[in-house]
């Protein structure tokens, strides 16, 4: 298993990216980790970290796609960007998957342009794993496709179900359609039409889900377009941060609360770990003819390590082959 890592992408690049990559090289069964980016900057950070591994090598790239750059423009103009060169390695068969904490749009655009989609897949989808009361669920799409047709949403549901089954271990994933109410007639015209499509599919469709249903642990795959999905994702991250802030403020108010917090510290740490987005390893770009895992721009070493773990799991479980098979069945090619 060979991983190409965009060493220059993200707010904490290259230091945290490099640290996470070396942790993965040490702890995960990998044959090679390729750090792609400015060779001088990468070597400087490797020396500063005191990192060393025979599995890690460097591939120079002279350009970086900024977080605020237009994805399409950057992919066209910056031919020697770290994300572009990392994806080139996958295309050339020198790496199996790319991991990036950089510009999400650029990662999606470059992956789609250079690697193309799997047979039968119209557009790739960003699938984000999110925690609930009992078990995590897959949110798809989380931002790759703002405007979606019925066919796209149907394919997202299938790919999300395959991911839930193969990677998260849900034998018969429960699929829900994101809407403004649980009743069949709720939502816009596309949501109403999509309800009928999913209701007549072979998927384990439970019906519409609304915001208040998301974290109950009753749904394994939540389907929506990228506009709604990205809002859900960012709102959830913000809320988790606010709750953590409120808890810290409250337990510092007096000695009794501090003592109570000490007694509950084990439970609090466990709860924080369940809410920590870095533990879920970023978001796979499902439907790409290769592998791409996109992680948060603010990712630190732990998130990069887990992103590489997710990429490795997907590769070893032959995720793409199973997606291709299910999409063929959906399209009537099987």
C-alpha cells in the first residue's frame, strides 16, 4: 500500500502533515509514504521533528494551491502544485491513494480530471463519517456537488451504503434522505421525487430524516446534495466546539465543580474522543478511479494519521471494486 501525501496542503502544513505521515509509516502496514511538496521545506521540517523512516520519500512540487483559490483555476494554472503532483502519482500507478488537508475543491477537481470516475459513476461524492449516540453515520454529499440530479443522489446513496457496509461494518445500512420533515410529502421537488426513487430501490430506506434525527443513531447513511451536506457538517463542527467551550467555562467557576470534573474526567475524555473529528480520518472521495481522502484544513498530525488509516482500510477492503459492482447493478449493467 503506497500513500501520496500532499505535504503542503492545510493550515498547519508542512509540519503537522509530516508528523502524521511518519506516525502512519511507523504504525500502519504501508510499503511507502510519499511526501509531495517543496523538498527544501519538507526536509527542514523532517530534521526539526527528528523523524526517520525508510518507508518515507519526498517528491518535489514547486507550487501550492491556497485555501482561498478557485479550484478550477488553480488546477489549470498550477501544473506543479503539491495536490496535483500527488494525484499524478496515483494516475501513474506509483501510489494507490492520495491524502490532502488542502483546498477541498482543488482535490475534487484534480481527482476527477486526472483519475476520472469509476465505470458508471457520474460524479464523485465526499462522504463524511459523523458520530451519533450509538454508531457513526455517513453523510453524503458533504460539499463536492452543490446542485444534484436524481441520478446523482441515487448514486450517492448506493456509494454511501457500500462504504457503511464495507468500512463501518453495518450489514444492512439504513438509508435516510435529508429533508425538512419526516413525512413523505416534505421537501422540495427533487427531495419528493428522490423519496419515491429510494423507496422503490433495493436499499434499506427508512424515509426522510430531518436535522433532529441525525444524531439519534438510527440511520447509517444520510443522503443530500453538497450544499446542504456542507452546511450540516460545518454546523455540527461548530456546535461541538461551542459545547466544549461551555463545558470548560462552567467547570472552572468554583472549586466544587472542579472537584466534580476531576471525578468525571475519564468519562469526559471518552466523550471528547467520540466527538473529535480528527479520529474519523477525513472524508473519502467516493467514486474516483483511484483513491483520495480529504481531511480538514486545520488538521494536525492525529488527523493525518487517521486519514491515512482510512485510505488504507478502503484499499484493503477493495472498496472501489464493490462500488463499481453496485453502481453497475443500479444502472442495469449487471
